[in-house]
C-alpha cells in the first residue's frame, strides 16, 4: 500500500518536467523554419543566418553546466523559471533585429540561453534525485518524450504561422508559447516542496562515487569525471550527435526547399521526427532497464548512418522525407536518456545536473559546427552533399566510440570515521 501511494508523486514530477521541456524544446527545434524567411526579410544571406543559429546551438550547450551548477546549489525550479522568461523575451524582440549582430544577440544568445537553462540537465537533475534508481531510465525517457512531443506539435504550427501571419507574427507566437511553461513550473515547485529532501540522492552506505562524497564537493566531482576515460568517450560521441541534430534541424527545411517542395513539407517532416522520437525516447528509457546504455547508444548512432545512406539513394519526394523523418526520429533526442543514465551510473546523482550539463556542452559544440558548416556548404556548393557525407562518417564514429565505455559505477570505499 505504501508503494502505491509513493509512485504517483514520482510520476507527477516526471510529467511536469516533460511538460516544461515540451514547450521550451518545441520552440527551439522549430527555429530552422525561420532561416529562409529571415534571409528574405533581412538579405543577410544563409551563411550569416546560419552563424546566428550556430551560436545559438553553442550557447544552448554552454549554459547547461552553468545552469546545472546553479540548480545544484540554489534549487532547480528557480533556474527553470529564469530560463522560461529569458526564452520568451529573446523570441519577443527578435523581429526588431535586422543585422547579423542583432540576430546573434537575440536568437544566438538570449533565446538559446533561456531554453538551455530550462532544459535537460536541470530538469533531469531535479527528477533523478527523487526517483528510485531503477525508474530513472524510464523517467528520463518520458521527459525526453516531452521535448519530442513539443516538436511534433509546435513545428507544423510554426510553419503554418509563418505562412499565415509572417515570420514576425510566428516569432511573437513562440514567445507566448514559451510562457505557457510557467504554470507547469509552479506545479513542479509545489511537487518538489511537498517531497522535501530528495529521497534517492544518497549513495550506498558502504561504497560511493567519489563525486558524491561530501568532502570533495563539485570540484572533486569535476576532477574525477574528466579523469575518467568513459566520461570522455561519452563527450566525444555526444559531440557527433550534436553535429547531426543541429545540421538537420537547421538545414533540413533548406534541403527540402532545394528539392522543390513546399514549406509545409518541412514543417511536417520536423513534426514527424518529433512524433517518432516520442516512441524512440520511451523505447530508450525502457531498454535501459534491460541493456547497457552504451549498447543502446551504439545502435542509435549506427542507425543514423544507415538512414542517411538510404535517404541519399532515394528519390526526393515528400514521402521520402516523411519516411526519413521516422527513421531519424527514433534516435533523434533519444540519446539523452542513455547518456544521462551512464553519467548517473558512473558518478551518482548529487552533481548529475552539472556533469550531464557538461556532456550537453560537448553536444552543442558539435551542434555549432553542424549548423554553421551547413550554411557555408550550401553557400559554396549550392547543395548539402558534403554535409551528408560528414554526417554519415561522424554518426558511425559516435557508434564505435561508445563500445569501450566501462559502465560500472566509479566507486571507492568510505574512509573510517
């Protein structure tokens, strides 16, 4: 009977975190739809606008460990609220910008920093400390599915708004949508407060991760993490993951346009990716109960290479893009639960928001190059062929890099009192 009453709060926290991420990530993953309208309105060129989008990718990752550290110290909910407000503000003032530096400031800095502050590392960190170990994989999968559901709903809505009220009206609409995360944030605050001290943050009584010990603190956790080869391999694989996702979310609408297909196809393609990733995220969370995270990551990264090869060989029709979206979506952001799970296994949950935030920084460093180089490539060659070849290579490399990871937790015996 006790277990039956204890489960709903865990599920409630998970669903509220998923709802917040649905809003912030749904808006963020729709930004690629603005590349062509911004180019038409400002005349800045695809390469320049891609640079602003690339800066956004990097900033999104750069704020994750900072937000994680602030959340670990001052509380997760305050950090999430600040992120939601900053996201809305950045989107609201973007239509007033017509220069490269203006777009870099609003899209690249403000909006990206806001969405990064209210994103994976903080939300997964907030829930992991209050969820039993065996439930964390599924919980992170559900949270991740929330991000994908946001993409499924908001991407086609954004495409329709751009066609109906113009890109400025669509951008202001995204600002309003971002504010819809605030009620869920308030509910999450009450849920967390009602549970008091995290019930599952404490390490085992006899053996603990060095990063979880009270004597070392965050600095010791960081030293231990970056001395661990498995953690570094996670970073390398996640770098290539970021390259892949940012290239596609920024330039797949442009690829579709080059194939002579309408904007609605781009919106629905991004939407289908999000829908498929709901399945992929939940499947990833479920798989972590039975398989090692590194093996789940190997399959996901390897499948990306195969899907891109099939896409390049197929005729470029709307149906091809929709089928391509299904294949991509199954692994799109579904890499987050196994990556966060491996970090948690290695180092515990005390500094999970910070340590996972750092892996997201590597992810978004790769994302910077994926978004930026995509713009340079299409400007130089008139197509994205070289980017597709690079993506195939890097996805395969990411798959291989995960195999040597030692997933057993890093432990040391407690010193005698």
